């Protein structure tokens, strides 16, 4: 978890915040346009998947699924979390269906 948190933090522009939400889930608050948020999500994904696990889990690798949404799509914080969560799980399912 610590390596993942550090990888996320290194990707964040100044003023953005990240926090562990639960288990292996993190939330990033990013005040930019959707395209920039998508680019940030991709940078975070690459950083997480690039973590060298040899020192703490030899033979393992990390994957990530990131749900991106805008506050204006949700209307309130609870709906924002729900929508991002739904998108994350949809991405996970899509990867499973594609054999990745």
C-alpha cells in the first residue's frame, strides 16, 4: 500500500490531494478538466503498474483500475464516489472479459 500511495503522490500536480479510501482503494481530488483528469489517471496507472514488487512480493506485479468522473456529473459527493466506483468496476470487468 505504501508503494502505491507514493506512486500516486508523485503523479499529482501541486494542489491535488490523494487519500486511501478503503482496502486497496484510493481517491484523488483533482481540480482540472476531464481530459487532464484522464491523463492524470493514465499517469497514475502507469506509475502503479511500474512499481518493482521484488523487494516485498517477489514474482508479483500490480494492476490498477481507475474510475474518473466530474463533480458536475454526480451533483453531490456521495453520487461522485458511487459513479467513480461504478466506472472502476466496469473497467475491471472489461479487462476480465478481454482476458487481461
